[in-house]
């Protein structure tokens, strides 16, 4: 049995769009903090970004007390990723920027403000069905293919050779045995735009070997002599034909990549994440559901666990909590569902405060990875409470 996960570099146009949206929210949070931001008066943001042929459109809705230079956020983000000239597929300095942001609907704002809402608490910013997942394949309690392919993306982002342009994507295929235990990496696929202006004739033959070395070094304990490595399988990918010069970018289009890499059983919810302020449960509850699933697996109550949370706009508590342990649970799934409601605070306020989601630094990191950083939702600090509630402490 083989399972494959995919990921992309931060220079991929979809992640550029996510990064722009996240950095706009981060700037708003930073400025709001200067004038006394709290959970009760926090800004509300839903931002969409489109990128195509050197042109960026920023739209959506914002309710805030501060001014942020949207155009500067867009340009600074592109430049920070490495897009400094059109020959790389995008020039952050010269790109066109259209700001189409409007104020947030007052009807939505009412439901997310404790002082205005019908229920006098911070309600979910929208209805939504959200999933979280964990398994015991890795120390991070994430699927091995997901961990490995993201490790490879970070390695390629760190390559100092300017031949490798910002845009790139990859896949890692893992062999599993009949018991579902990962054994080895069968195939590695890496595609990276190449800046051929910096490639001499002598260097051409060394590009693929350098790419292979970078991939194999970061996957070393899982690769062997039979592992296949594919690089730029079309034969050539020129940087001038990368990013917005070749493909459009849109916020929220790489959710499979950012969540669990397409791992079977790890479902996706209904909305994008990094372009929303955290009262939107597409954002906060995506991390809350992962937090719950990870703690259940860390507590030994299941080897694999998927959590579904459902919310209604304006209401704080989940309408439903569903657990699927795929037959690996030490107690019934319905009992786990009841325990979750007692052990975890899955209200917008509880998750915003518990996960430090009004921290602009957190938002700036999110487009790259949701889980492989020391985020608060990656803690396993509910293990003892879960064991006690389950009667296995």
C-alpha cells in the first residue's frame, strides 16, 4: 500500500495569496494592540486575494479601528518571499495592486461581539463544519507523508543557490505494510522553477543532482537505494514562467497542502483559514479540532482520530462534536465525544485566548504550515485530563 502527500513552497502563487491575506490581518492586529485590543473589541476580517500576471486584487470585509496600508502589505509580502523582478514570475515592486476591501456587514458584526450579540457572548463568525486529525505515525502525531513532504519544502526554501527560484511544489510517496505501518519512501517528486539567467553551461548538469541531494538529506532515514527521485518531470521549468506569470493564485486553494497533505481519513472543513480573523471558526476551530485529536492520540485513547466540529453563526459553543477513531480507540467514540465537551473549551473566546490567536507573529507563520511549529494548539497538555475523564489515568 502506498500513500502520497503533496506540499508547496511559500513562493507558490496560492500561498503568496494566503501570505498576503495573513500579513494584512497581522498588521491590523499589531496596530490594534497599540490601542488596547482585547478579545471583546478585536477586529473582524475576511480577506480574499487573487494574483495573476503581475496583478493583485485584494477584496473582502474588515471591521477595525486602525488604518493599514494594504498596498504596502501586498508589496512587502511578495518581496519578502523573493519576488523582486519579473524574471522570477512576479515583481513585488512593480506589480499592480487593486484594493476592493469593504466594511464588514453589521449583521455579522452583531453576532461576534459580546456587547452587541443576542446571546451576550462572542459567537462564531460564521456557520461551519471543521475537522481535525491526528495519528501516531510520527512524533508530531501527524501522517508521515505529510511530515516528510513539508520537511522537503522547507529544505528547498532554505537552499542558498539562487538558481532555485521561489516557486516550487513536491510530493512524497510512502510504502506501508499490511498493518498500515510506514516502511520507506518509495518516490520523491520535486518541481522547482529554475532561474536560468544564473545557470552556466557547466552548471546545468548539476541542478538535478543538487535538488536530489537536498531532498534525500532531509528524508534520509526513510529513503533507500531503491527510492525514485523525479525532478521537473516536464524537462524544464523556467523561473520567468513561474508564479503569476504562468499560474493564477487564490486564497484558500491549498487547504489539502496546509492541513494533512491529502492523507486518507483526514477530511477538510468548509473554508480557508489564514485569511480570516479567529472569531471565524474556519480559522480557530481548525486548530481547536486538531488540538483535540492530537491530545486524544497522545493520551493513548486512539491510534488515529478525526474530529468534526459544527458551529452556527452567532453561537459560541459547537452544535455537535463527532469522533471517528477508525476502530483504534480504547473507549467508544460516543464516550469520547462527551468527554471532549467537558475537557476542552471550543468556544471562539476559549480558542482565541488559549491559542494566542491575536498574536500577529502567529498569523505571519500560518501560510507556511499549520502544525509543524510550536503553536499552542500543538501542545498535549490535556492528556492527563482526558485519561482521568476516560477512567484510564
